[in-house]
C-alpha cells in the first residue's frame, strides 16, 4: 500500500517551486495553516483518541507522530506541514487530518480554506446558509426557492424547488448542481421549456464567473466532470461565449403539474459573484395553481 508520505515526497520539489511563484499570499497561508494545526493538536489529550498517556509526556496534547499515525501520513511530512514548508496538501490528507484532530464543521471549513483546497466531503455545510436563511427559504413556499453559489451548487432549497425539475432529495449532494443536472440528468433536462437556450446561457455565465476562480480546485473539478460526462457541454464550452444575464421568465414542464411560467429573481447574499437566493414567482393563474399543487404533492410525500 502506498502511503501518503511517499506521494508527498514525489511532489514536494515541484510543489515547492510552484509555491515560490505564489508570493506572500502562499507564505502567509502556509504559516497560518501550520499554526492552526499545532493549536488543534495541542488541545487533544491522548485519552480522547484512545492512546496511552505514558510517563514522559512533556508535549501538551498529542505528539506530531501520534497525529501522523492517526491520519495515516508520514511523520516527516506532517512535521514539514507544521513547519510551513512549501509542500502540496491533497484534499484526502486534509480530510484525514480533520478526523484525527476532531475538528468541528467550522474548524474543518477553516482548515480547507487555509489550504486553498475544496472540501471533498459531500454535504459539507456552507456557513452562508444559516438556520434563519433556511427558514426564510421554506417560508417562501409555494414559490420555488433555493440558495446557490456562483458555481451553480444548490446549497439549500425548499420542497417546491426540490420537486420543480426533478426530485433533488434522491440525488447525492455532490450532484446537486444546476449546471451538472442541465447537461446530465434527463428528468431535469426534460423540465426545461427551452433546453438549448438555457444550457447555452448557463455555460456562458459559468465561464464568466470562472474568470475569478481559475485556480480554485472546486471550479476545476466541476469543469472536468462536465467535460468528461457531456460532449454537448464540451461543444458549447469551446465557443468561449460569456454571458452575464438572460431572460427572467423561465418556462418549465413539470412531469406532475404540467407547464409553469415563472419569473426568475436573484437576491444576492454577499458580493454579486457570491451566493444568492433564487426564487421563481408565477406569471399567471395557471402557473400559481400548478405551484400550489406541486407544494401539496411534496407535503403528501413527506
């Protein structure tokens, strides 16, 4: 079995060269990460992780070698990490460290932010989506509403939105992304009244937004997934179209309640390129009745 330290040694030199090119920001991040790891290590007692204390323990909390053992990484490599050496840290290693150091949700988010790496854990809570915001999204029913980020990840949604284009509850969290579903999910695609125009506009908006996130792993991962799964996306992506806005009236064909004509509104929760509350209001009585029926069906299904 190849250990994580073997992998890290193979990339340490190249990673160091890349880190030198990142300037002061990379150096600050490494030192902040090192200090954070030391502080979390020193607060955990051996008893908390099932290790014997021993008689000669002078280090507060856990020793470095104990964290390395619990995380299945090499002692030397972990030591370099706490010394702020310019080495590359994979999401899998960060995930292991988060578990070994018993980080809570906020600390885990902080760890991945300092490392500049996307958290691979599906369903990781977004700090933007507060309990109050979730309650507001639910209270908007029967209007479909959700919270999205600029990458089209669906961070929260109410029951009506969860049944508008497909059953979102049946999908794994990592697939709850509007762009991904628009190119890969047949039920979602069938619900879009103007599929060709919609996916072209979404790809253009995604390209425009990605200009600010070119080096971020989560954006690159989504782009790679789309390119691997959808030749249709690849063809549109190669056009290099950039779109900032589209038609506000959306037309849906719901498999249960029929046609819905809805006005799309974005309410920004931060900077314009950040998370937003997305709502859909009916433009006619037929669409309002359809949303009310969709809400009733969602309630009946629990």
